C-alpha cells in the first residue's frame, strides 16, 4: 500500500513544491499561465498520473495472471471542468490503448478490470479526507 507523502514549499518559485515519497524526490509546480514556473507537474497532473499508472499496472497484473496476449498498455488522461445539473464538476477523461492479439471479449473484460483499479475506485467514490493542523 502507499506510504507517507510529504509536500513542502522549496523556496525555488512562487508555487514550487518539493514532493518526497519514500526515497523518491519530485517537484510540483503550477503552469506559467496561473503564475507558476512550470518546473514540474501540476497537482491534477499528479492525480491523473496516479490513475493512469494504477490502471496500466492493474491491467498488466490481470493479463499476466490470465495469460492474455497483452503486449502493451497506454493510458492517456486529461482533465476539464464540466457543468452537471448546474454544478461545476471535475471530469477526468481516460483513454486506454491495448496492444496485442486480443479478442473483443478479452478487450471488454480488460476495460471492466481497468474500472476496478484501486485509484479508479477511490476517485469514483466519496473519499474521506481527515485534515488537521500539526502543533
């Protein structure tokens, strides 16, 4: 399961953040269009990256377990604001490309499995956020 993620301003730019995930060091920033320096992915890019990675990994695990001839998975994601019943909502578009000699029913089953990846499930439900200030 996921470990602890620490995000803190790094003093290198108006919005730039140092992201520490275990032994991994990343940079987050906002694009120039909203006042950042575009030194790293924006927060929604990280969110979509998590969904894309989880989708691809879940499909790979399933294909290996079932012996499916899946040779490559590619997930393309984009984000936009949409209006639903007069309320503005976030919408993530996810397009999955599957390569390999797969039958139509195998492709359909893989799509069902993609919708069961843990990040997809978490994002499609109401997530409980426990937020607190540290002393």
